[in-house]
């Protein structure tokens, strides 16, 4: 018998796939200039305040820690461009982008800024299913993103050795 704790859900869980993280990047109050984005310690080349989604995607894909098939950008910076992580960065909680907005040109004496929000929190693929027993293989539960204890509280499931 395994020494690993066994995780038991009373309520079958049907959402067994992971979730790719999405973050929104919005440029506010700018009429010119550039900004940079930093992902997990790596910073892009300057990006125009009104760059297209494709240009933002290219800037991110040029980072050492992101590849072209791992990041997709859609929408406009003015309305809020959606940045979705996949591939090696998919199905997990990824670091939030940060921005340097100091090279933006402000509009109408309002402070130009880059606002980044996580719109879809990434999460891993679930490893415990249904009402039966299953080995708990990860410290962090993909169901809640925190712990099996939190899952139990959220789902009314039981947890213990079997
Ligand atoms: Ca790259
Ligand atoms: Ca995240």
C-alpha cells in the first residue's frame, strides 16, 4: 500500500482538463511612446502604445522564456488585449506580466499607464476523479489551485487514507 495519502471526492468532478491562463493588457491615457512587458524576469523590447496584437505577440515570443506557440495575443491594447499562455506554459498558474509605462506619452495630462489583470487563472490537469480512490500525486490540487483540503471544503468531499 502506498504511503501517499488517498484523496476521495464524494462528488464526481467532470472538469478534468487544465486551464490555460489569460491576462489582459490595457494601455490607458497614452497618445504615443512605448512600454515594455516583463514575464518571469525577462523583459521585451519596447512595444508601441498602439501596437497590434500580432506585434505584442511577437515581442513576447521573442523572450527567452516564451516561444511563439506558447503565447497568443488578441484584441487591442486600447480596449485591453488578451494574452493567453499555452504549451509549456499551459495548464498552470503562470506569473502575471508586469509593465514599464514610463516611456509612454500621456494624453490630456492624464497619467499614461499599462493595466494588467488576470482574466483566467491557469490551473493544472486534475489527477483525482469521481467517487473512487486515487493516489494524490501533487502537493497543489488542480481543482482549487491550493490544496486538497480546500477542495474538500469547496466540494464537500472527504479526504483520508483508504
Ligand atoms: Ca522566445
Ligand atoms: Ca497567474
